[in-house]
């Protein structure tokens, strides 16, 4: 703590009991709440703003805000010219301030001013000079980047001479002209005409995309719709998804988010959107129809269009932290409503507990915070039509007081919720805090991003695995991670790339990150990329290297789509999208990040897209590639045929010693005879059997095809060394034949009896 002299200098007036700053600068103290305007008592629930017909048939809007510890709350209504009208909410029920305002209709812009103590040393940061966004606002009008982040949006004086205590000095300047407002929305949609695809997990193929980046350059989408929800709903966008055969789109964050000040100062913006500030509001900048509530209807129409095409909508959600950052961050919503109630604070309550790397962590064990999150999740399912969620840094949500706890309140509530337990739940099973890496630990109902799959596949194809055991586990569903507690192979979301990191093309084109465009001296982004540039760093005119890179892309995609588990693709990887070596393009809202649709005009990239579509179709046709139970590895018939077997290049089954040695070649046999479970009519599930040969070596290898009981004959279905020449060759071989597998190639062979 600073000295008493420093504190008195900082306050400019006086200190509170205990020597803590309580100064007011840049103006007089905020006046007492205005008494203007009629406000009826209204109701404390539901939270947020709800337009309805009140007593005596009078229409208006009920406003309700949880603000534990606050001394007073003002509802602030704004007209079209920005003029503000302040109405005190005098009704208080269980820490919820509420009131019904007759005549307030959908489209009304509003915010709150919350009064209370200013004592950052104990975590109290109330400041009524700051207009606060309703955490339950269903639409937001405006963008935090419209004027940058001026000093007025900070609860403290940013430029206080003594910077080490700047966050303790309250700033009295009005933030209302500089921040977006909530919008009253009337929801009268019952979704009666919508049909959710309800694709089973085992049958799912996920396609991670960015609403803006996927549509911004698409030539088939009208220019005025590009970069928007309406653009993603356009037939030209949906046609690509259906032609690929993906069953779900996983949208990078579409909750209202803010842009970080350090980016705005460099002329950049937060592109990915992992900086949420409104958990009920579709991000306004992605709306083509307007931001006075129209974005809600536009989002719903997008969901309906995707559902009509058989495609589910999964949202990437960020409930672990908010855009208000740490003690030096802006005051936009929760920090000014009840800082101590919403955020995890350190023992020194002036500081924030940061398990996210973003400055703050929501205090999910608090009932009102847990309610905020679950109310938001249910809203997106029941009223916005979405089919599931991918939880960013989910381990932070699973923390109890400090440690990650798989019996935490958040996970317990989700497990028993009649709405949420029925939708797709995907965990990013880690955070940046101590003990935060939890891959394989989430309970049943949850699937997980499996980064061990990513690392093993990358290492295999650059021939860098110390032994081949890891690859065997990852190809067959990661039973070492997920075969407990009734979990199934589809608990593993398999991916080779994601939004964070290299694109697939860059993975085989760069050995080092090239993030100079981010303005951070290339210090940001991971240095552990497990990539290989095939002989040249970056783009090259050497056709030999270019051909090798395209083959490696085919190998990576083929491996992903033949593996047991749920495959996830990243938008543009199927057509060779590049970020020019940038592995942390979170702030690149430009051609670095947007999907380049002109790539499809190039034969090599078009062939890659066609192969991806064909592999997904193959996966959909063959249940042996979509298993709902783990392999046993045991014989289920008298002839000794097992559901899964592994082979060396000599056609012999792998021994214990083989698994503990590095290997460039691996044969995986999948039996279609021994698929557990039954179809919808109760009949046994039978399928073809396949042998996949993965060869990562730099020279060809002669592979001996296993004989009986595994097969009599084999037919080549996929040969990644020949895919640019068109359809698979369809060549047949007798069992026991020695087949030359070209360098860096996947062969998929169907067993023919």
C-alpha cells in the first residue's frame, strides 16, 4: 500500500477511514439521482429489459438489474439525438433494482448508472459518472471502437501522475457519449417453423468459421451483406457448407464484444471477438439490417437458414472473462455494477485473480454470476435457436474457490439443467492458471478440444514423434483420455488447426511465426507450432515444394477425417487459405484473416476442396469411421478377426516393442463386422472394412497388405499422392501383395471379400 502522503496527494481532497483514497477529480461529485419520470414498481424477474403489457393494459418495459451492494441505481433512457433522461429505480428485491416504465417500447436505447462506495482497496469501484451496459441487454447499439477508448470510459484517472495508484483515483467525467447503449427488444418468436437438425455427436463434422471473415470476400454474396449474419444465411454461403458436407458451424464469438485500447492505438481491432461485454446481444457490427434491435431478427433468420440446410449452429462463448480487463481496464458494465460480486479478486482486493490471461476472471461460484451465464446459455438455445456451445478456457469456469473442480457449481448446474444438458457442449479444457490443463477430465455430456490429437498428427507428418503409441491412441478415439465414466469416442473433438495458430497451409509453409503485422515485435503467438516448411520459408515458386505442400495438406485432412472422434475443420483450410505465417491473427480484420474465395479458381486448391468433400461423404456413408463406442482390440469371431488391428510395413501385426519406437509408416485396420450398437430399427450395424496406410517417410516404402482373416482383396479408395489427378484410382490388390506407397502418402483401401 502507498504511503498516507501519496494517498492524500492522489485524492486531492481527503481519504476515507483506513487511509484509502476516496477522491473526486475532473469535476464535482455526481449529483443525487434525478427524480424525473414516472416509474412503476415493476417486477424483479426476469432480469434485463422486457417489453410487455403492464397493469391496466398499459404497454411499457420492465427493467431489472442485480446490483448487490449498490446504494442507488438510475435507469438512463436516450432519445435519437443522444439526450439522456435519468429515472431512479427505487424498488429493491433481493438485491435486484427494478421498475416498470410505461410507454418505453422496443428500440429504446438505455443504460444504467450505479451509485456506491469508491474504495478500490476493498474492491469497491462504483462510479455513477460511467454509463453501464445492462448485462442482460438483448441488443447493443453502437461500437466501442467508434471513438476508440477515450479516458472517459475508465472509472479511474488513467493519466494520474502517480501511475502505481492511478486505478484508485475516481474519474468523474461522463462516459455516456462514448459508449454503446442497450436496446429494448420485443421477442415474440416461437420457432414453430424451425426444425433443428439434432445431428448425433458421432455423425458430426464441425466447421469453425468467423461470420465476417467467411463472408467478407465471397463473390456470390451481395456486397451489402458481406461480413454479416445475413451474408452467412445467403444461399451462396450455405451452398459451400452443404457441398462440403459439414453438419455444424462453430461460430467464433458473436456475443457483443469490445476492442482493446492497445489495439485501437495501433489502428487495429479485435477480430476474433474473445473480449465479450454483452452475453445476450448478437455483436452489432455483424448486422446488415441495423443495430436498433434488428440484429436479433437477422441472427435468427441466419439460424433458420442453416437449420433448413441441415446444419447446426454452435457458438464459441467467452464466459471466463470480460472486456473490462484488470484494475487498469475500462468500466463498461459489471465492474461498475458490483465489481466484488462479479469478479474473482486477489487477497489484495484491489487486484484481480487472472486465470485467463485477459486481466480478470468471472467469479462463477457466485449465484448471480452463475445465473447470468446459465440464463444467457438458455436464451441462446430457446430464443435464438442455437444448438450448442464451445466454451473458451472452460477450466476457468470449472474452478471452485481456486482449483479446477469437476464437481464445481458450473458443471453441476449444466448437468441438471433440462435445456442445457440436451445441447452440444464443447470444452476448451484448459486455462492459463495453475493446474488449468484438464484434457480428458471433463465429465460425461461434455466433449473436449483434444490438443494431444493436434500435436500427435502434426508431429507424425513431420516425422518427429519419438514413438508411435501417441498416434495410435489419437487415430482410434483417444481411449486413454476418454474411456471412463461412460464417455464415448466422440468426447474427443479432433483438430489439426484452429483459429488460434497457423492455418493448414501455413503449417506446411512456415517453421516460424511471422506476426509482425500485429505490432508486438513478433513476440505474440506460440513458438511451439510443430510445423515444417517443406524446404522454403513462406511462399515459393519452386513447384516441387509447392506440390509437396499440397500433398501434406491432403495427408493432414485425410488423417483428420478418417480418425475416430469428431473432426473439426477451420474455414478456408479446405482451399489452402493462408495468413502469411501469422499464427495469432486475432487483431487482423483484413485479408490476412478473411477467406480468399479466389483460391477455388486454382486447380490445385480446388482439388483439395473436392477431396475434403469426398472424405466427409465417405465418413457419412460408413459407420465404421463414426464409431459410437471404443474399440476393444479383441477377436469377436472364430477366425480371430478383431475390430481394430495395427500393422507394420511388413504386413505383420505390431508388437509391444513396435509401439515404443519411432515409425514413419503405420497401418490401421478397421473392421466393419464388429461395430457395437444397433441402428434405429434395432438391427446390427455392419459396414465395409478398411485398411489405412499412413506413410510420413521421405522415401517410398513397400507395404505388404495383410492376408486372411483380414482380407482377400483390397481396393484403393484414397491415394493422396494422386488426388490432383482427379478421382481415386480404384486399383485392386490381392492380400499379401507388396504395394509401393509413395513418400508422404495416405492410402485408404476398402476390403473386398
